[in-house]
């Protein structure tokens, strides 16, 4: 499936010994997941040739480096949202209208989505709009359907097993939790708009259910290839349940943050705790001793 701005694997460190690569690659798992680039060992000031130190690590990056050591630099493959390929002229006009609607929601909220404004931002016309949509409700349904298709396409790309054979299972889970947290953060306005405008519609619920089932199948296919490492008595169910817990937590976070900073939780803490929860639930490492 074609994708815009698709993921590409960053190169392994070259021209240095393995220990040096490990020393300079600390925190690469989090850096790669956040930026899509392997962090350089060092940079040189163009004018003087002076070697500059890498930027300081965040607390989460330090925790990842401490947990995974030399595994971390190997998780340099970038992950990103996959967009539906555009085809003929009519399809491109449709995509412009949907992109314009999403842009308006991100910047001003779903209340600002009016047919004349969508046509203006899409560099189209009201006539072109009505040639494709009878009303705003149908527009939002179509936008949600596209978002579900893109979610499935993103999962197919991100969870393709051949990309992750070099990475340990625990590190892999942390990488994808990090990706999910960032993705829910980035798409928060769109997700909240769908919930507000479509929550009582049966089609909305049915599309969400189909998407959730497809994501669970993709995640199961990836992790069940490592079944020997999972000590939960029912690995397929445990993987599906883990996905439910992560997505439900992130949906709740998106909603609760509207209530103010006192209920907010930092992304780094959320990533660390959700990763720990999934790892222990799947039985990848022993549970901590009771207090």
C-alpha cells in the first residue's frame, strides 16, 4: 500500500566500534520513535570543525537506554500516519475537501466546519462539495471512514513483522506504546470531534469496531511470532486485551485533559507505565514482589 511520507529505516552507526556506538546511541529508541531519525553520535560545528555533544536525553530516553542498553540504537525505524493514496482528479478533489475539514477541526474545532468554509480552505466550490456530500453530517462520516482506513493502513505498515526482527519483544512493546501515545496526542482534536459529532450514530460504532478488530489482528500476528516469550495462559486474548487497555487509556486521557491541568499526565510517564503494564500482563518478565 502506498503511503505519503512513509517510514524508512535509518542506517546503523558506521565507522566506529560497537562499544562506541552503544555509548553514543543512548536513548535511540525514544529518539527514533519521536523523530524518525537515528540520533547522531556527534555533530561538527561547520565553521570550526569542533565536535558537538548530542542533545541531552529526556528522562524517558534515559530510562529506555537504561532498560535496553545496546538494543536501543537498533530501533531506528520511523513510524508515521499512513495516508490513502490519491488517484484520479475527482479523488484528489475529495481528498482536498476531507483534508480541509480536518485542518479546520484541528485549528478551530468541529463547530467551525461549515460548507462554505470547507470549500474555501479546499480551494474548491460549494457546488463541488454538494456533488459529493449532501450535508455536513455525511462529510464527517466520510472523514471518519477515511480515518479508520488510515488507521488500518498505518497498523499494517508499523506492525509488519519483517521490520522488527532485530528488536527484543520488550523494547518493541515500548516503542509501539510510545508511537500510540504520540499518535493520540497528534490526532486528539480529530478524535474528540468524531466522538462529539458521531457518538450516537450506529455507523460510527461499527467502523470503530471493525478498525479495532483489524488492529488487534495485526498486533497479534506480530507478537504471536514471539509466542515462546509470552507466558500469559492465553496469548492471543492477552494481546487483544493489552491493545484495548492502551487505546482506552489514551482515549480517556484525551477527554480528561479538557478538564484542566490537574488531571493531565505527562506523555513520558504514560509511556513508561503503559509499557510496564503490558510487559507484565503478557508475562514477558516477572511481576515485582509484593510490598
